[in-house]
């Protein structure tokens, strides 16, 4: 192997951030959890609080959490490395895969509130509609999705931490989730939202600073100079499959293939990730659609801007003495392990930049880790323990098993990530491959909420057929292209693309055919009748029943949610058309290499978009009632009522909104405390 790159930071810095910051955040969130209980009567020992944050998260915090979901380390590192390999079109395709999916989730979120307002997990919906067989099948699909997404993120983050500090990769793999496991254990989903916001606040400031630092570094100096440096580098090492061999073109075969692959893969990665559903369940009725739409549109900028700046800066600086690998180029192992962005940051900002990126990677990792821990622990407690082991589980027992799930996740996922690492599987391999496994359940899951004529048999058969076909096509294509089935061949673009497309589309005709052979129609009211809220005691349940004597859906609320559903559908279609068909796909047809003026405009717009995301993620939650609640907590005040009321939509300040109809009662599952 070529000369090892010297880590810019000592190992102590790595352990200090991974362990020290982890402990600090854990202690901080324990304090916040207790403060919220004191000031707003939020009880993290309640299943409703732990799993769905009492369904009262506002628009600003929802939007910030959505942006945080796409600040995961895989996106920051992956967009940069693939832009370095294939060109600037990559960042746009990656951004499109995020924004379109999040806007689609706004539709899923409001439809879930219309039809199953008391749901805790996606799997709960599947069990009520399709029964045990489908429920068990979805448990497997959802666990695989969460495990693979978590492992991919951890692989990239640990490699980056090792590159920046020289810290042992196995040590970083195991220690990164420890602190987040502690605060998730004590705080639940509410702690996840709050830490998402805090992490996002810091990450966005660092990312904005980094983009400016790349432009002003002496070896670049301006946007025009960056353009000239990339053009010069492309003359020496042209990009195969790109128009003119240039990084500066939207006509890139590999970017197009990746775009199709990633847009489709993200449908599976998001729809089958129960964590995204729980964030939708946790938003109040008035915040679900605006929060997801605003967050979705804002999330586009991060992979676009950071991928473009990080990837092209690597192309421009790789042949200069400030680059860590100089005088050699980066090896394929370094690139696929996600080290492009760490090397660029070392080059342009030295130890200070390395420290900032280390903090960014840590925070991006822990934000996603918390959401994944909640998702996996909820499956273990609610869908396995509470459904099959102890059907009369009390609220206290469900919380105990949620805690056990957090501990299990904290130990098992790093072990799996270590096994991947030792087996030669890196972040890029998982990024490309995951859709082959998760996508078969995507369409049947969406139809479970949107189409009442999908039958039980169709729901069970279609994903099984889809996964069999996808794996066959994936492995068969790898063998056809490379004559062997290895880690390298199965992680290549074309086998993953064909397998992923097969996995996504095969279940659609399958479920339609099976449903039409023996048609039936599902009564949506079954969700409301059978899925109940979890109460801590009969006394609480009786008091709630007295206050919630009216039906959940008033005519006014139904009208409002129908309107929000139409808006969600509009933004889903609008974003798909704009961010996929009218932008990267249309520009792919233009056989041009960017001129300097077009490139300058491209960079300026990406920076403006990134600043817009900064405002949405960092400052809008404060305006949307966050600043007032922070003041209440810091001043030690106690409100007369909880800050979060699951029974009425709320406005931006967190109070019941006069503009929205008041909701009546909701079904409540009464559980004895024990």
C-alpha cells in the first residue's frame, strides 16, 4: 500500500471527541429530559413520550429533524467522493434523492394521521391490516433496513475518525454509538429531536464555513480559479463516460446511473425505515405537512453544495503540496472509504479544519444513531415483545424493553460494522447495495396506507417475489459483467442498478395481480378502532376518557387534513418533476461542458441554497416556539399545562391554534403500571 497519510490530529483528540462529547451530550440530555418533565410535565417513562414524543412536535423542529436526517455522515462523505470520481452532476442527483423522498413522506405522514392517528410504528399498521404473517415479514424487512443504514453510516464515520486522528477503527466503531445510546436510553424520541436540532445547528455552521474556506484557500482563491484548476486536472485525467471527459458537465453516465439507483434506493431506505415513520407520527397535525415539505426542500442543498465543493476541491488540490497524499493520488481504497472530504479539509484548513470535521462527523453520526436506536428498540419492544411475548405488557414493561433494545443496538450494530470492515465491505458498497434488499417492501408498504384494495395475500407475496427477483438479477448481472461474484463485482454500479430497479418495480404488478384475483376492500376505521394510545394506568385512562369523549375526527379537522393531503401530493409531484426531471435529467440531454460563467452561477446558487437550509434548520425552530420553551426551562418555570397536547393541533408557538379545529377524543389503550 502507498505511504500512509499522517493523521492531522492525535489519537487523544479522537477519544476526547468520541468519548468526551458523547458523555457530555448524554449528561446534557439527561438534564434536558428532567427539565422538560419539571417544566412541561413530559414523562420520558411513558411509551407515548418515549416512542412518538406525544405526537406534538412543531413545524420548525420537524423541519430541522428532517434536515438532520440527511446530514448523516454517509451523505457528507459519499457525495464528496462520488463527485470526485464522476463530476458535479452527482451532488444534484444525491440532493434529488433526498428532497423527493422527504416531500413524499409529508403525504405518508398526513395520511397516517387521517387513518391511524394513534399508531406508534409502521409495523403496527401492517399487523392490524394484514395479520401475523405480514407483520413478521415486515419486521425482517424493517430490521434489515435499519441495521444496514446504521452500519453504512458507522463504517463511513469510523473510517473518517481514524483518518483524522489515527484512532483505531474498531475502537471508533464501538465508541461512537455509546454516548448516543445513553441519552437515547433516558430521553427517547424527544431527546432525539432535541439532539438532532443541536447537532444540526453546529453542523450547518461548520459546513457553511467549510465551503467559504475552500474557495478562499491560497491554492484556489476564487470560484473562477477552482474552475480553471478542475479543467486543467481533467486534461490530465479525464473522467470516463462524461461528456468531454470533464467533471464540469451534467452529461455523465455514472452520475445518471447513480441518480436512478439512489432515488429509487432511497424510497426503500426511507419507507422501510421505521424511524422516519415515527418522526411523522410524532409531529402534530398542523406541523406534519409543512414540516416535512420545508425540511425536504431544504435538505436538497447539503449533498449538492458539500458534494460539489468537497469533490471538485479534491480534483483541484490533489496535485498540490498541501494535499495530504501528495505527491501521489488517492488510492481507490481511500476514495471508497470516504476519505475525500477529510483530506480536502486537512488541505484547506489544517488541524482546525480536521477538528471541525471530526466534530461534524461525530454529530452527524450520533444524530442518525439516535433515530436508528429508537426505531430498532421500538420494533423490539412494541412489535416483538408486546405483540408475541407479552401481549398484556404494561407501559413500564414496554419502556423496559425499549431500553433493552437501545442497549442491544448499541452493541450489535458496531459488531456488524466491524465484521463488514474486516470482510472488505466499505461504506460505498453498502450505499449501492442496500436497495436490492429494502426496495421489495416499498410499494406494498405505501399501498397499505394509500390503497384499501391491496389484499393480505398480495402484501405477503409481492415483497417475497420482489426480493427473490432482485437478488437473482443483482448477482446474475454481477457474474455476467465480471465473470465472478465478489465484494467488488456485487458493489459495482450496473449490477446494483439492475437489481435495485427490479426490487422496486416487480412488487407493483405482483400486488395488483394478486389483489385483483381475489379482491377485497379494507375499512380504514379499523386502524382507529384497534390501534390505541398507551396509558400508564387505569386512572390516567379514565381521566383521559372523560376529557376525550368526542370522536377523534371532527368535520372541520377532516376537512383540514384532506386539504393538507392534497398539498402534500402537490409538493411530492412538484419536487419530483423539478428536482429530477426538469433539472438533472433535462440537463443530461445537453451535451455541454460548463463555461466559467455558468459554473460561477452554479456555485453561487448552491451557496445561497445552503444558507437557506441554515436558516430553516437553525433559526426557524427558535422562532417556531423553541426560544420561548428554552427560556421557560432555563428560568425554571413550571407551566400550568403540558407544553405538548396531543389532542389539538398547535401553532408555531406551541399553543393550541385558533386557526385549526379542535380535536376530540382519541382511543386509549389502558395499561396498569407495575
